C-alpha cells in the first residue's frame, strides 16, 4: 500500500512528466521503482509519458479512448509494424519466474 504522502509525490512527478517539465534523476528513479512494483503507479507513469509524447488528445477521438483505457504503448516508435514472427510473440508471453510481469501485484 502506498502512503498518502508518497502517492501525492508520485502524482506530482507524473504531472510534471505529462506537462513536459523537468524531472530530476532521483524523482525519475523513485517513480520507476514504484511503477515496477505497483500497477497503479505503472499506469500513472504510462499515461504521463503518453501525454508528454502525444500531447492532449482531441475529445472523443480514438487517441483519447486509448489514453483513458491505457491501451497501447506510449511511444509510437514502439508500435509493431508489418507481420510478426510467432516465435517472438511466444517468447514475449513465455513464463519467466525470475521477473514475471504478469504476477507483479
């Protein structure tokens, strides 16, 4: 569970990321540490990064829907293009007990 003080600090950092303002290395390390362990913070960070890269989406647009639902990747450069190798997709979802992102929370 995240304390109120920590949550407010993380929300402030995410708001500055979304606004394109400066964030110190220590603050970025702090929010990433929490994002690695808590889905709520990971979602907050993804939304902030998406807003920083893409800006404010038009109301009612597909981009707005994708942002609200937290779908897709923040950076369009990460989007997959063209046919994909089925083995790569299998390896992405293959269970790795050392760091299994599906069982983080």
